[in-house]
C-alpha cells in the first residue's frame, strides 16, 4: 500500500516593516520664499520614506500569490495637511502641497508619524516612525 500526501509550507508574517529612511529633515524655506512661492510647482517631493519587509522574500520563494513586496505608507498623526504636506501611500513620497501653510510653520518643528504596512498573506503588520521636519529660514 502506498499513500501519497502533499504538504504545503506557507511563510509566516513574523516581521514588521523596518524603516531605512532618516527620521529628520532640515528644509531651507528660502527656496520657497518671495516670488518663487507663488510660482512653485505643487506638489513637490521633499523626502521619500523607505521601509523593507524581511518576510517578503519568504512569501515569494514559497510561491504564494500575494502582493507581499508592496508596502503601504500612511500618515497617522499629527496631520501633515496642517503643514501643507501630503504622503503618497504607494511610494512613500512626502510632498509640499501648500507652500503658504509650510511657510507659516517656519519657526516650528513639524512632527509627523508615518506608518508602513506590509501585505502578509495571513495578517498585516506595521511599524511607526516619528519624523521631524525642521523648516529653516536664513534671511
């Protein structure tokens, strides 16, 4: 008597994404000031958040049909819109969308909390990164 059995081994989503991008950015507001402020193209990318998921290769190697290499980025607080900023959920690009709002924050530090989500096949995991934008004006 011979019995055949097929065993499927699935990867486990046991790692949260890890941020590789810096947590601070100093941005000169002189570039946005004066006549340039009204002509400045918006949105303009000023930073890219980059994260990786150590589980991603495990899923791909196991042959599972899942969009596991993709990470999703999200602003979870405080709102970047108050400072004239927006985050692209697919690329992690942080952009200036309202120059006047950012200029109004020139003496204050802007704190954002960015979340990176993975797309594990059984459950999603995430990591938060506190990010600080330091507007600088040299005039």
